[in-house]
C-alpha cells in the first residue's frame, strides 16, 4: 500500500518555490541558511482536469505481480472500493502492464523496484453533483507514476504518452488524463498572484463545462484543475484549484486579484525603494552598531519599510494603497540589496 500525496494549495507551492530558491545550505551549527539574492524563477505548469471520484492505484513489482489499492488500503474483488478491483480485473493484465511500461519508459525501474500507477475511479454513482455521473464508471490514469526504491526512497516519473487513442489496451473505460484538454500557464514567482486571474478563468471554464465529459459525449459541471510543474515531477510542485460550486469542500478556491492594483504597487516601489534610500538604511545600521550580517536582516528590512511608509504617506494615499498592500513588496526588493551587501563582508 502506497499513499498518493496530498495535493497542495497554490500558496503552498509559492512558499515551497521561494524557500527552495533561497536555501543556501547549512551553517556551522547545522541551521538552514536562506538568502534572497536574485529573482525568483518563472516556471511553466500544466493543468489537467480534476475529477470527482475516488483515488485508486495499481501496484506491480519486477515479477509483474499486480495488486489494487484505494487511497488508504489494499483492496481486492472480495473487499473492494466502489468496484475498482472488479473493474480492473476484467482487463488483460499482461497487455496492460506492457503498455504501461512502454508509456512511462520504466523498463529500467523494474529490476529491483515497485511501481505504483495512480488513477481516479469515477463516473456512475461514485460521487454526486458532477457531469461524470452521466457516464459509466471509468479509470483515468494520472500523469505521474511512483517508483518505490526502498522503504525510505521513491521518486515520480511522468508518462511519455504515445497513444493515438484514449483507450489504453483497447479497453473501454480506461483513459490517460492528458488525452483530454490540458491548461498551460507560466507563473512568475516574483509576483505569482498575477497568475491567479488566469487560473480562475481556467477553473471557471472547467466548472461550467467539464472537458473530459464533453469529449466523452455528455455535458455538465466539472470540479476544477490540478496543476503540475512540467519540468519537475516532485509533488511539492502540484496544486489544485476548484470553482465556486465546490467551495463546500475543505479546498479553498483561488480568488481573483486586482492586476491594476499590483501594477500600482510596482510603480510605487520603483519610485520609493531607491538605491539611495537603501544605502541610507545601511548607514542607519552602522550608526546603531548593527553588523552587516544576515542575522540582522529583519532590522534592516523594518527600517526600510517604516522609512518609506512614514515619508511616502501622501503617495500611498494618492494611489489608494495602505501599509498592508506594499510592505511585502518593499521587503522583497530590499532583501536582494541587503544580501548582496552581506556577501561583500
């Protein structure tokens, strides 16, 4: 039994990307060192339709022994989950595994490792309130397979889909998620919130008309989208977004943001976070006896933010901004300057 990872929120992926980017290693005491010394990356994410069903999986080893699982435990035809084991037992296992190995290019993984193929078992009466209910039960294979090296080590592989049909093994009711419409988006992690409006637009379109169901001949509501970094299969780079009609779940929908306001903040910081002001901050640090070292980063950033907020109150008011709007943006710019200065010491 191997668990499918919890898919995160957009804010969690933003935090992960920034922490990973700023991590510089460990100090002499073994403590993590973080420094924001250059801009965050722009990464491309691909979204696939989030399906409202039940998580399922097939596990097989080097001897091609196959077992079935739900999200939480191993299952069988006798002790099933929504009929998944019975559904998959009807297929030609040898043909299915042969095509699976070809699709994920994992011949090299089968020597000593276990592989888990995750999917969503959906349709029929498995869930309520979505267009999938109009279709027979089906298993839709996810983009990534998990390779289990040993008890402590594993990694993800992305499928290399080579099928012209959406029916792996020629079997009705089994599909690959990327044979349905996908949604690509570039996210600049210096201002990731700007991407939110595009994500909201995509999610609302899926909620209004499920692309998977439409391709399979029925019409109706969809659930949302799961986004994954196309260049890094690690699950820390996955996030989900749902629409208004699914807001009763624990997953918060991604709200639209005011792009014009972000542009105004960018203009405000470009005017106020100047090199002269940042150098004044350095002089303040020296006058107060603070060393130009990373341990004093907070002192420097507070001085810069407070100095701007106190001196540029009129400009803030004129642009209908407040301290809460601009503080983070001022700090991000000031950090880059500060860490360059600490590197000189």
